[in-house]
């Protein structure tokens, strides 16, 4: 009982670990998706944002330059006002700088406080050096413009005729930052969080559903297996809504249940049969010994007859015990096969010799067609048991003509041994069971070779251990042929 509770607890622990496994797998999956989504959002939004910024900067820069030319033509000279109004209109930074990066317009006094602070922080000297370097590389002259990135900024730079008459040229310097705005970033964060919550809820729901669907049938199967272990052979492992694999497992367990119940039934039958077969000779032995003691002890003739019965019954008991021992030793794999190469043709003739007394005394006819010199590789004495049992059965069950045919012939696939009788045959529904231990058809033996009901079981065990093909062809009312295919060992 304690053992069972322990096992049940172990099973419970394992089934909860399935829950845990699936849930953690889904959690990892969800986290990976959220992470991927967040990263892709940042990358995609940033790229589109940069494209838009560079495109609009190019248009805006050009526009400001054209407007500046028009403004000049129309006699406008308040460049500071002009630039400040354009900056507001287009949302960009626009300055006019001289060749060494000094700010010409908008003049410092004209800039608002905040804007002045911003402009003061700009490294105009370096920016100018970079612009000039790039213009030079392009061999640009007055009137030309270029577009490029500088740090986190997109820059539109144009070379213009000198505004203050100092030097050859001044420069229109327009730029926008490509840094994502705070609004854009928080937008991405909000979207990621939203999707994240959704994915998490969904993954918890799905993993809960999957592990439930998996664990429930497992628990059901476990309960049924316990019922089977308690000896209830009526349990049906098939359940509703089982997946393909669970259904396969249920089928396998059903098969195991059938096998166990068969073994259980056979074990009960075996005990019943063995006790019956032991009881009959023992009763006879007891009865005849009493008879010798009480009646026939003085009469040598009768006494001998009675003693013979006792001897015969004791022999029967001995062969029954020997067969049982052989079978259980072989089944338990305690006995190794002593494989050797031997002349099967001669060996079969030796075995047949043991049956020869039946020809003389009881009119049996053995029709033997035995090919000479057929060598095989097997455990000689075990094969002897096989031949003896199969021929013995044919003698026991053959028809009134008392004919038994024996064949040994080389074929492509091996040496075929076959023994045919002209008996009642075996009904097809009994065919699979005749090889089972202690199976016996209702008809009792009335023939010279007494069976123990273990013969075919021994034949099957020996041949299966050798891995030799064997079988039976039987037609009711015509007779049966039992055959074995031995390997050729020339
Ligand atoms: P038994 O000692 O009863 O012959 P076996 O294991 O040798 O035990 O055979 C099992 C059963 O198979 C037999 O009881 C019989 O019903 C059937 N059987 C075996 N050989 C033959 C045969 N040649 N013809 C008909 N039935 C057979």
C-alpha cells in the first residue's frame, strides 16, 4: 500500500512537471516574441523616420535657398528674420555661416533665448570644416549644394556668393536631427507593452489548454493502469478526445491488458491441469499400493500386474515433471543452446526408430521420405524433443488408417521437415492456441504416445529460441501437417 502511494506521488510530481515544462516553454516563447517585436519596431520606425527626414530636408533646403534668392532680388536684407521665419515654417535649423564657421545669420541678438542656447552649443567650426571638405571633394563652386549626414543630423549645405563681401563665399547650412523624438519612442514602448501583455495572456491560455489536454488523459490512463494492476481486466484504455499518440498508447495498453489477462487465465488453467494430471496417477499409485498390501501381495501374478501399473503411473509423473522443468528452464532462459553441426537425416531416422514398436504391435504405418545427408546447425537434443513431440502428436491424432507421413527435404530456403497425419485436423479458431502452454483440445488421448499437454509449447519454445520458421497447415476432416524449416549447414 505504502509503495503504491509512493508511486502515485511520483506520478503526480511528474504530471505537474509537464505543466511546468509547457508553461515555461510558452513563457520563453512569448518573451522571445515580445523582444523581437520591440526590436523590429525600433528598427523599422527608425528607418522610415530617417528616410522621411532626409527626403524632407533635401526639399526644404532647396526651397529655403530659392526663397532666399527671391528675397534678395526683391531687396530684402533682414536675413535674420528671413531665416527665423523659415526655421519655424519648415521645422529645420537654418544658418548662414562664413567660410571659417562664424555665424552670420540669424544674428545672436535676434535669436530667442532658448534658440540662442541651442545654437551656441553647435560646433559651427567643425561643421563648416566638414561641409567645406565635402564641397571640395565634389569640386563644388558657388551655387552648388550637397546633402549628407553629420553625426545624428542630416545636413543640406549650399555655397552662396559672399554676403558681407569678406571672402569668396558664404554658406547656407540647413539641418535636422534624425534622433527619434521622445513621443515616437514612448509610442513604440506603449505598443510593445500592449502586444507583450496580449502575447503573454495568449501563451498562458494556450499552454494551460495544451498541458490540460495532455495531462488529463495521462491521469486517466494512470488510474486505469492501477485498476488493471488490481486485477480488473475489464478496463478499457481508449478514451474520448485522445490525440493520435495517446490513442496509440491506449491501444498498446489495451493490448497489454489482453496479454496479461490471457497469461492470467492460462496460469489458472495450468494450475488446474497440472494438479489434475498429478492427481490421477497419484490416486492410481495409492489405490494399487493398497491393493498389493491388502489383496494381491500373496499372489505373484496379480502383484506383478499391479506393480506394473504403479510403475507406469510413476513414469507418467516423471515425464510430466521433466517436461515442466524443461519448459520453465527454457522459458526463463536458464539453458543455453548447445549448437552443433549434425546429420539431421540420420538423427531423424534414430528418432523414428523409437516409434517402430508401434508398427509391429499396433499396425501403424510410417511413410518416411527422408533425403540423405542433410546437415544442419542446432541444439541436437532439443531438436530431438521437437521431432519426438511432433511425430508423437501425429501418432496420437491420426485417423483410423493409422498413417503418418514424414518428410525431410532440402529446399532453396532450408531443410524442410514435415509430419502429416490423417486425423480430424484442428479447427481454425483453435490453431493459434494449440502452441500455448497446457492447451488441450477437449478430445482426450486414446493413443499409445501419451501427451502431457506441454508438447507443442516445448516445440514452440525450442524453435523460437533457435529462430527457425515453423507452423501447421490443417484441414478439418483431412488431417494436419506440422513443419519446421532447418538451416542448411553443408
Ligand atoms: P498434448 O499432450 O495434448 O498432445 P500438445 O501440446 O502436444 O499437447 O498439443 C496441444 C493440443 O494441440 C493437443 O491437445 C491437440 O488438441 C492439438 N494437436 C496437436 N497436434 C495435433 C495433430 N497432429 N492433430 C490434431 N490436433 C493436434
